[in-house]
C-alpha cells in the first residue's frame, strides 16, 4: 500500500470517527429531551387528584 493510500485511509477513518462522535452526541441529547418529557408527565400524574375527587362542588365551603 502506498503512502497516499495509507494517508487517505487514515483521513477516512478520522472522518468516520468524527461522524460517529457527532451522532453519539445527538443521540444523547435526544435521550435527555425524551427523559425531560417523561419526568414532566410523571410529575403531572403524581400531582393529579385521587380518582373520584373533584366530581361535585361543596357549596357549604
């Protein structure tokens, strides 16, 4: 293999490594965003009133 061939292979490998790094960062960011939505929904479920409450209005209060 010639020097030019080795150099082009090394450049291609470095390019692939950079691309994989960017893809990994994007996946991590998407996972964090998804986890934020899950946390928001979980807190909304925990904050909701118990089933059966709030169906009638207590006018004497």
